[in-house]
C-alpha cells in the first residue's frame, strides 16, 4: 500500500469516528404532550366549521341552478345523410346545346427594355439588349436569339428592340425609356 492510500484510510476512519461520537452525545427530547384545547379555541373552531358548512351549502345550491351544457350537435363518427336524388325521365333530358370551348386568354408576358450596350467587333457594331421579364429575370440578348421560347429578336436598335412572336407572327417593339 502506498502512503497516500494509508493516509486516506486514516482520515476516513477519523471522520467516521467523529460522526459516531457526535451522534452518541445527542439525547432525545421528550415531545410535549398536547393539552386539550382551551374553551375559547373550541368556540373559534366551531364558528369556523359552521361558516365552511354554510358556504358549501350555498355552492351546492348554485351548482344545482347552473345551466346544463348544450347537447352536442355534431357527431364526428357519423356521416350526414345523403340527399335523395330525384329520378328524371330520359325523355325530359334534352341534350345540352353544343358550345364552343372557350378560347384560352393568351396574355403577352410583361417585358421591359432597361438598357442597350454596344460592342465594337471586327465585323461591325454589336448591340446587346437588356430585357427584364415578368418574374424579375434579366435577359441579355442580341439579334437572332430567342427568348422565353416565344419571341425571336429581329433587331436591336440604339433605343428599341424588335421582337417577333413565333406562334402568331406578330411583331412587338420594346422602347428604351
């Protein structure tokens, strides 16, 4: 055994011995015998008990007069009854008039020309148009390109862009403001 281990055992034994010695020196005190309540205290307890009984009676009376909760109207485990269908004779059924299907409203997308840039190349001046789409997208295009799968860029001028609708062949012009 090492010296530190021997010292730990000695200190532990000393602490246990001191604890046992302190417990042996403590004497048990006798509990005081409770004496019968004085007559004044008994009267106070009777008054208090009578008051509690009176309040309990009033509470029972108020609960008896309380409105009953409404009956449940909805049963989540039962479906509503289905309405009965009236049978119509086949002769009364006339074929609905033939109508043309509605023509879908084809709206042109919102396009705005926000700028034009020019670059000098060996074959001449090349203009690049900056166009914003309806969804906040920026398109940088030159002549001959297609945007949105719908418009061909015909020409880019110094202050305008010519667009051609591929489906209808209509021309659209965007002007720089």
